């Protein structure tokens, strides 16, 4: 693990956690100024808690139990009164808590399970994003299933032009359903990987981002790279004489990360070494049941010309092929929104 990257991300986490806490405190202060009864009830609750502690420490066993029961009843009444006052203004206790980005680790970067502490998946993903400079990952707030609009696709079928009976809109609806099923069954050994085929501007990258968004939300990790950068990194590592721990971790993650997305397959400059490494990546991940999404602007016929039989047999046999059709969505959006 790169110590400097870890420290930078840890600082970011500490900062965003503190900002969330400070915002929560400010909101609570403003609320108490507007509704002083809430502050008064909370003061009573705090005083009662102190009295309960003193009673437990100073009394004999019988007095201690009686006092404890009495104070417990009073505390319950005060808690209920506090909740009712919040309800009157349309709030709950949850609204007064800090709004952390990650509810699993509360932006600490670590989670505890059965007494064991481990790195939260959100922190692991942040490390991957920074290590691999994953620009696409930072678009997930904009590019996800909620913002995926099939309205940009034509309702008119044109078999002569597109080679299928469905209209572009019907086709993309079908692909979206395949993508949703992929997310839902990502751990299943029977779930095939996805191969996105089609011209530029038809939504391949957008839909890959939609899937990445859901996979990351589920607590899994994603490496998202273009084929040229990925293959260059792999070859550079394989033929490096002085491999660093960071480089080894980068290389290992290609094989072990929960989801590997390879964008723009076919734009890389291929060599025999790269053919071998591409096959090794695909085959190893298949054996490990680690899912992949590969997108390409090439047709299947063009892929057969570019890649050897070993690679193509894996792509055809272990991937669901999704053919994207229609007019360039990016150009449509540009004309519409400028």
C-alpha cells in the first residue's frame, strides 16, 4: 500500500468526518435557539443520567435498584417528550445526527465486525481510485441508473440499418435489464460477464458507470481502466526488474478486485506479450469467479481479426454480448443542451 496515498486519503476522511460533525452541531444549536424546549429537555436528560450514575455508585444494593428503576422511568418519559417535540416540527433524532457519506464506517475508513477491525470498502475504493487515477469513477454521482434516460433513444426499428428487429429504445431497455440483473447476481458463478459492443456515443461507458455505482454501493471494489492504460501498466510491471510493493498491489488488484471494467478494448497497440497478458487476466478472473465488463467500439467480426482464438473463445463463451445501436447520444445531448 502506498503510504503517501493512504495518508492523503486518511486526511480527507478525517476532514469530511469533522465537517459532517460540525454541520450537525451547528444545525442542533440553531434548532435549540429556535425551540428552547428541546434544549431544556436535553439538559434534564443529562442531569438525570448524572443522578443515575451517582445512585449506582453510592447506594446500598436495595436502594440502588429502587433508585435506578425510578430514574429509568423518568428518563423514558423525558426521552418520549423529546421525541414528541421533534415530531411537532417534523424531525426525528436521525435528523440531528451527522450526515456521513458512508453509513457503514461513519467516514472513519474502518469497520468492526465480530470484534475485528478492518478497512471499510469505501476506503479501499478510494485507494483504488487514487492509485489507478480512475477518472470515470468520479462521474458516478451523475452517471447512474437514476440518471440513465432511455428517452434519448429512437422508438423506430430499422433492421436494415442496425441488424436487429428491436428499436434502439427497446434494445437499450433490454440491455439495462441485463445490467441490473448482473449487479444483482454478481456473486453467482452462473452469472456471465458483460461485453458491450457498439459505436461511440451510444451509452456503453455510461451504463458501465451505472453498474460500477451499484457495485460500489454494495460494498464491493471496482477497477475501471481503458484497455491501452491497463495493458501498458501490466506489461510495464511484468518486465520491470525493480518491482515496488505499490506496483505489485496494483497488478494483483487487476486479478482480485470484485469488478474489473476494461473500456475501449481494441484501441490499445497489441503485441504478442499483450495478447498473452490479456488472456491471462480474463482467464484468471473467470477461474476465480471475479466479474468483468469489457466495452469496445469494434464489431464481433473486427474483434476476431484483432484477437487470437484463446481470447475470443473466452469473450464469446463467458460473456453476455450487448449490442448498442442507435444515433450518437452525446451529439443529441449537445444539440439539445448546448
